[in-house]
C-alpha cells in the first residue's frame, strides 16, 4: 500500500493540534539502515587499505630479505642443496613469517580491542566482550597467504638465475 496519503494526513493532523509531534518510524529506520551501510563501507574500506599497506610491507620485506641472501643460497647449492630444497626452505620461511604475523596481530589486536571495550563500557552497560572468531580466522589465513605469496617472486628470479654462477662472478 502507498503510505504517502497516510503520512500527509498525519502531518496535517499534527499541524492542527498544538504541541503534537509526528515521528515517521519507517523513515527513521531507513535513515538508520543507510547510516549503518555507510559506516560499514567506511570501516571496511579503511581496514582494507590498512591490510593492503601491511601486506605490501610484508611482501617488500620478505622479497628484499630473500634477494639479499642470494649469495647464501648459492653457497647452499654449492654444497649440495637442490633447487627443490631451496624452494621448500624459502616457502617455509614465508609461512613462518605469516604465522608470526598472524600470532602477533591476533595478540595485539585482541588486547587493543579489549582495551577499547573497557573504555567504552562505561557508557554502554550490558554489552559483553566477545572474541571475533571469524575475523581472527580470516586475518590468520590472510597473513599466512601473504607470507607464502611473498616468497614466490624471489623464488622465480632465483630459479631463472644460476646461483652458483653468481657466486663465481661476485668472487
């Protein structure tokens, strides 16, 4: 049904009665839903930007670390380490960095979240602190994936170059 004629009638009725007021609950709920959507877009967009910056920093650090250790990897290959073993070692290093990042991120994020909860609970009674299990799982999987992804570029570069030959050139 069309609510517009009823809304117009109620508004004219409120104007005819002194000190009366009219509250359109449907319009208020619609405005609240729109505000919630806008806040969700802002908060999740902000989190995505922070996550992207953090991920790029992790990738840059891991890639720089691996590329600067090419001489070490050449020495390991010179004493008998195969390319597969080298790839597995570097991949495990990336996984380890992802796990460490996930662990410390969860620990510090939970502590900060609880601190904010305690600070806000003074005015909002009856709300209990709940650990965000789904968000924590997504963050851990994401950190693990970033750590594993970060080593793939340097591994491809090292596979194309013969690290033992690079040792001879540097010497």
